[in-house]
C-alpha cells in the first residue's frame, strides 16, 4: 500500500489533497456526501476580524472551462468563527487550516494571535483575494507580503501559509514570505477577470472584477508552481484548475508538496475523493511508495 501522507513544516497531512478556501464551506456541509475526514486538510472560508456580508449578487458567472466569482469574503467574523464554527471543524478528523484576510498587517496579527489560543492546526494568510472593493492584492508586492507574514509570525506560533496571487512579483513574494517566517506558500489564488452583460452593457459584478478559477487556468497555475518550487526552500501548495487525479499529479511532479481543490468541488461534489483514490491507485500501480518519490520529478 502506498503511503499518501506528506509533511509540510511540522504538520503531517494524511494525503496531499486539501479543500481550498471558499469552495468547501467549513467542511461540515459535505458530511452528507462523503466523510470530510478522508481529506488531507480543509481550508476554512476566508475569515475577517469583523463579520462581512460579502458582495451583492450576482456572485458567480460561468465562463468557458472556468468560473468567475465575486463572493467578497462573506463570513461571521473571527470571534463567532472561533466560538461556533471551529469546534465543529476540528471534529472532522483532518487538518484544519484557517484562512484569514485583513486590510493591514495589524489585522492579520490580531487574528493570528486569537487563533493561536485555539486548536486550529494551520493559519493560511489570504494575501490575494481579488474581489474585495478597494483592497488590491498585497500578495503581489514582496514588501507587503513580508510585513504581513512578519506581523502574523510575531503574534503566534502556529504554522503559517501565505496564499499568493498569480499576478505581480510572484517569485519575489514567495521569497519574502519564506524570509518572514511562512512555512509554505499556496500558489496560487484566482486570476483577476471580468465579464460584461451585453444586455445591460455593464459588468456583471458590482465590484467589476472577479476571480477566475477552474480548468481554464490550470496550465498557468502549473507554470507558477513549477517556477516557485524551484525558487524557494519552503513547501509549495499547488492550486488552480485541478479536477482530476492526473491534474494533481502534474502539480506534485512540478514541485508541489500538496494541492488544493476548489472549483472542482462545484463541478463534481465527489471530485476530492476521486482525486485521492486516483493518486493512491497510480502510486500502487507504479510501485511508488509515496508522493515524495515523484515530487519535483519534472523539474
């Protein structure tokens, strides 16, 4: 039997497949479909210091081979999350990664300090949400990345992952995250995109810009993971357009320690179990003991 477990810093995942933030709720929503405990990890929806209602509808727009979203980080806020949601996530039997977003380094530090008091396993710093009005993409700027990661690192002792955008100075941002104390980078969040309603002659989203995900971006995300994996000495979590086990394997061969699946969950609610089973089957057929034996083999 192949051993699918992987180590990212001090955290061991039972397999390299993680549900991406914003696409799997808080995990409990899928319990009637399959056991979320089979996952390597679950990323929470993006959490902010105060509750957010998110953007007005429409929030989703289909594109050829992809999906635009403009959710706007709807969430209950850090205190309600810690009090009401996190305990249920911790009962799912897998690694819990809490995704947090803020305007300034101080907000990230405040939430990281609060989460340091909990049993959450990992904090993922969302530096790349493309659909919050006026927020920009701090993850595109290495100096801003360094400031946010350093502030969170000073405030807590939990493992920190920095989720970066595919735009801007990606290599510089990943290196800055590593220097500031991140143990992994998630590469990458959605690509900024837009759609226009030809009947109203206006952008479909109130915020104009949304985030493009799905199979359409896979070659671009794969290239990003390949380049970042060669440039940094910390773990890389690959994300972008993964819907089949073959996709996940490509990201691992490009250098990713683990992968996150997002839009694939909307296409097929059983996407993640199928990817895990497919990876295990491939390793067993090829006589490969673990994903580590093929990680980075395409570099």
